[in-house]
C-alpha cells in the first residue's frame, strides 16, 4: 500500500496536521509521502495542476494507493479517486466540497470582478506566513470540476468539524448523502482539526487497518 497526504490550500508539508501524521506513520514504519502542492509557484496553483502533480507520484500499477487529503487537498484526493482505479481508499479531512461558490459568495460580486480584472488577488498563505498573489486562473480552472460528478464507489472516510466556518459541515453531509460508500464522522472542532489529532488518528487507523 502506498500512502500520500495532500495538504490544504495556502498550506504546506510543514503544517501541523502534515507533521503530526508523518510522525505517526513513521512510528509504524510506514512511509507517508507529503508533496508540496505549491510547487514553488502558489500564484499559479490550480486543481488541475495538483491532480497532475500527485498522479506523477503514484507507484507503478497495480500497487494500491490510499490518499489522505485536508481541505482543498481533500477535494484533490476525491477527484484522484474518481479518475484512478489504483486509488482504493480515501480519507478526507474537512474536504473543500462546494468551496468555490462559498468563497466567491463571501467575497462579493465587486471583489470577484476586481480579481478577474486585475488578474490576481492577494491571499494569506499560512505556510509562508504572508500574503501572496493568486491568479484568477485558479477560479476558471476550478469551475470545470463539479462535486456531483464524483461518483466512483470506493471506501471513503470523511472527518469534519462541527464548528468549521471555512467549509461548512453541511458540504460533507451533502456529499455523503447519496453515496453509501462514504462514512462521515463529525468532530467537535473547527476547520483546522488540530485539537482533535488523536481522534483523527484513531479513526484513520481503524479505517486503514494500520
């Protein structure tokens, strides 16, 4: 089994969850690959680019792959699972389903139009701890991907905080509703899920039979 962890938007392999899971997997002598999805060019990041980057890390078929993804990394993992039979298990941490509509609505029409006109928008990057420009191409690319098109039946564990004010818990409810292969666990936490790391790990261990 090949394990990959995909960090969230404007995050990095140095995030709290990434480091915590890396240590826990290491204690079991299991390699956990954590690619830097920024690729040194956060400005031009897109979902399509992330999919291509992670696909290139897959081992030769038919070795199975388990993907663990956080937020936008969770959305990326879900699409990889849809496209590749080699992916046989998904663990999605506060996955970013419906993120684009929610984000653009919060921004408001005027700011979105300004972003489109200017071509880029300054976004706080938690990994770099500063604001970085993000191309409007991020939006146009994301519009190609519709959550309802993710339909492949494969074991999927979704862990989502009840107090998530970035990606509402309802987004995961909606995703799981008509997909009987999806197990949704609600946690007493927010989007970061950093205060329930032990609960996350126990759920992942059970689901992946580690």
